[in-house]
């Protein structure tokens, strides 16, 4: 990748998303280029430069504008979220814990999540 160019290999089902003015977002866990450091990748598509189909993948080069943060990609966003743990619906005053906050799975601490390389 570069600040104005991304080369992507996408499945057929995602090709229609690669249009002008659409956003490409990649977390720092998926996109590990050194020039971003610990930042996520945000690009706005300016132009599709090339498109080649190869088996079940489409190899595409897109001209982009690199955005410094999600605030530049989406300047205004309203979100409302509501959640209730399963224990809250139990009529027992001391219900058995059903919600897993990660405390019940110490074996997961040993695994590191890597989506690239």
C-alpha cells in the first residue's frame, strides 16, 4: 500500500463495494504496514485503476486518499447501544454467572490474535 494507492485481492462478493467515494478501513491488526504505526488504515477510493479476475479472487488497484482518522472518514455518527446481562433476568437473588467477561477463559490469554503474516 501507499498513501494514494492500494492493491487488493478481494472475493467476488466484495467487488461491488470498491467504488469511488467508498471507504476502505483496516484495523492495525489486519493491516500491519510500518508507516501507520499503531494507527488503523482509513482510505477513501478516488478511482479504480485496474481490475483482474483470477480464480475466486479479483485483484484490484485503487487510487485513494489516505485519511488520518475515522473522524475524517465519518465526520458525524450517532450510536445508541443497550445491553443487559443474562443474569439480570433471573429471579434468583444470587444467580449463577452465565455472562463470560473473559475471566472464565484463562486459556485464551496464552493465544495472541494475529490476522496477518
